[in-house]
């Protein structure tokens, strides 16, 4: 699933996810707009997002 789908499913704003994950709001916005590869998100950010959303990193990587 995409990051945005997971975030919305949990009723989180981008800002809330940023605070929970420690990933910048700008990075989250870029991932949602352009996808993981084009946003050049970095594996460490993907891990932080996955932990914050309580999903396996693989779920986020599947979108790319």
C-alpha cells in the first residue's frame, strides 16, 4: 500500500506522521506526491515511517 493510503487509514495528517516518525514533513509530502524512488526517501526514513505506521517496511517498498 502507498504511504498516503496507510496514513489516511490511520486518520493521521502528514504533520502528525512527521512527528510520530521523525521524518520531515517535506519528505513525507514528496513520497506521497512522487513515490519512493523519485522522492529519494532513503531506507532509514522508510524504516521510521514503517515503525510509526506499525507495518513492515516491505509494505512501503511494494508501492515503488
